[in-house]
C-alpha cells in the first residue's frame, strides 16, 4: 500500500495499530481542531477503497461489543429516553447541515466511528455524556462519567420543509441500514449498503458500516458528501454518498466491494419495507384501518422502457419472485396511496411514507431483481426485501463496483403516456350474490383499476382490452370496463392448477397499442382470505 493509504489503514485497524484513538472530550471540540493536527490522517475515497481492499485480504475480526454494563443493559424504553442535545449539533449555525449522533446501548452494542473530512484530511470525532440528555426513566447522574467508546450511528439535519427548522434528513443506524426523507415525508422503508445470502439456506449475513467520513459542509452548500467503510465475514466495501435534499431527496452512491469469500447471493442496492395488509388482503385482518403498509408495490422500468408494477402481498408462506433483466433503467419500492382516507391511521400516517427508486448509473449487465415477501402478523416487522443480483458467481478475491442514484419521496409518476395501477382487490370468484353452497371457493377474483390521462379519450367507449397471462392456473372469466373518465377496471377470475403459486400479469391495450404498465401478482390459496 502507499504510505497515505497505510496511515488510513491504521485508523481503520487493518494493520497492527488499533482502531482510531479519540483524543478530545467532545464532538464540537474535536471538530473545531485543526484538520492537520496530530489526530488527522490523509483521506480520499480512493484511499479508503485501497484500505478496504487490503482489509478483505485479512481474516475477519468480529467487532468488540463489550460495552460498559450501564449501556449494555439498557432496555428499549431506556435507550429511546436518551436524546442528543440539539444545541450541541455539529456545524450548528455554520452550515445548512447539522450532525447528531445516536447513543450506544440496547441493540446497538458495536462501535461506529465518525470522522470529519476537511482539506484532504480526516479527523475522528469524539462524543461524551455531555452531548446527550438522559431523560426519565433514566437517572441522569448515573451517566455523568461514562466512557463513550463510540456511537451507534448518526443523523443529518437540514431545513427540508421550513427554512427556519432543521428537519431530520437522513439516518445511518444499525448494520448497513440507512433511510432518508423527501419533503413532507415521515420515515418508512430503509435502504442497506449490501445484502448477503438473504433468503438462502446458508442464512443471511449482515455486514456493517464501521466508519463514516463526512465532508464538512460549507455555509452555502446544497448537498453533503460522506463516505463509509463496510466490513463483514464475506465482504468489505468502500461507499461514497452524495446527498441532495429536496422535494425528492436524492443520493448518488458509489459502491466498491471486495470479496473475502464466495457468497451464494449478493444483493446490490437493497431496500427493506413493510406490507401488512392492503385492499388485496385486508379481509384476513380484523382492523378498523383499510390499509397498513410502508410500500404497496415493486416498480421496475426495463431497458426498453416497459414498466412493471408488482403488487405486494403478506403471503401465507415465504415467497420469492425473480425478475430477469439486462441493464434495467430503474427499480424500487413505492407507496402510491397518498391520502389519509386510504389508511385511516392518524398516528402512523402511512400516506406520508416515502417511495424509494434505484436508478443504475452505467450498465449493470444481466441479473435479476429479487423480491422477497415474508409472512407477518405484526405491522412492526419489515417483511419486504428487494435488491439487484448480478449474473454470475461471486468468488473470493473478486472486486465489484456499482454506481446508482437513490430517490426518496412521494415520487410523482407521469400518467399521460402510461396508465398506472390505482388499486388491487381480491375476493371469491364467480357471480356475486350466490348462496354459499353454490360458490366455487377454488376460484379467486382479482380486480385491478388502472388510472391515467391516456385513458380519458376511451371513457365510455369500446376499444380497450386486456392482455392477460397466467402461470399455475387458468382464466375462468375476465372483463374490462370504464369506471371513471380516466379509470378502467380489469376483473379476472382465476382457478389454480394446484397448490403451487399462481403468477398473473396483465396490461391494457388498444389496437396493439400498450396503454398501461404491466401489473403482476403472485397468489397462493389462503393468501388474503379470512382466517
């Protein structure tokens, strides 16, 4: 390694030197010191990448989780009672971005190190008990002299919704998880740095961001850049994030990965969300609300421009879906229902949860989007996972690089050229109003509403039909009809062939012209039915 990279490697604990020695008594004091002082080391993204490549050649060392007992024993309620003091936020009053740290304890027992980058040098940040407020049920005096070996993560604030208020913008907390907000959003789904062997017999691995390097923002900066080091038993990595807040907050991400050993399934740009119930399966839950989810569909934009909408489900068994693609334009988990009336939940405000879109920068080649739906009976569980899997084996010593853009927010989708899936409902198939003993309960009805300006000229007129494909079952009956001037409804009855999953896809057409995105769904007997 070059000498400059060797210095950074020492800070990362790759060579014989220990992990970063934090020298001052408070985060603000450390930040205010000279960037070329004794505790500063040369830094660049390329240097970080070289250091993480070197780390991949070394045996994996599990992080030290030996916290002081007072921290290790914190419960959920006690940990959430600890609050970073806003007046001690880094860069407060100096830049349009501020940094606050998360306290260690409860689930967060592994140290994360933070560094400020300025003038081509990185210097560690140090936090003390003085930076935090310990509220009841905690006894604040017990934490006065506590040793702070590091932090659990951090969040950045920015005047996202009001020029006079520093709103929370992005959070990095736990393993490689992070999440962000667009204007008017509340936190919902999360992204991750990497997914390793998710939903495989080997069992999932959770690499973690160990060190963050945040470039000090200037007084007039409209974006902020940070870097992260990733470490795990199978992979190391160097990440660069350029974060641009706005109505839709965007991140430009570069991921450089170095494989310690082969993995069965490597997930790029992973995201994790929650789908408890919606219009398609709400009969299975005795709940006053009509929908409960952070995301209601997986969106894929193919290389040829075709758009796919895969409605999400809370299945009866773990479900995997694989969408083979080559150089896709985009994919992501969306929250399309944006009205309070869709949910009737004044507390969780699911209508304000952000969508998340991944747009590859450059060609990603062949691979597939992997969607995982996990059964859950609680809305607190994230049970939806989606990511990109590159084609080919992932082997020891391999180096990979991916760049992509993440967009967080109530992302608007044009409907003038493509009608969108407005809602999906399911129920017993056949004609309504029949006596129970005359109902064929093996047949399931799927009702899909498509909405878009492109459909207005067809309102009340014939000329729209549906192209429907079913695998694992057969179509008993289908109709297409206008329900509003810009909304058409597809109703299709499907009989399954066996107990295997039934895959359904459909789109609206007129004289060989595609009018809508392609709707897709996976259904098993028992999914969405009353218990």
